[in-house]
C-alpha cells in the first residue's frame, strides 16, 4: 500500500525543529536542547535506526535556516505592508 513520508524542518531566532515521520508516526526528531537525535519508537516494534550523522546534518540545516531568516528580514525590511 501507499505510505505518507513527512519531514519537517524550521527555525526561529530562539528555537528549531527537525523531524521525520511515516504514516503519522514520529520516527526521529532532533533534540537541540540535549544535543542528540531521538528515535521515539516503542521497544515492541521492529526498530528503525537512522544513519550516523543525521543529528549533525539537522544542526547544520538549522544554521542555514537561521542565516536565511536574517537575510529575509533585511530584504523585506522596506517592503510596505498591504492592507
């Protein structure tokens, strides 16, 4: 059958998110506070593991996201608001 594979990545000045899911079940997320990747699957199912370096990649993507966020703020600073 068909499956729904989802990846979410986003950031703000003070926070960030990186998560992978399959069919509505969270498979992996980056815990940026504790500096690690988390696989929240219960122990009674066949465990799916992500390759080494996924967390480091998430950290790098957050840096790119935050850099782009700053550039967009500068670029949109003088654009007038529309009613």
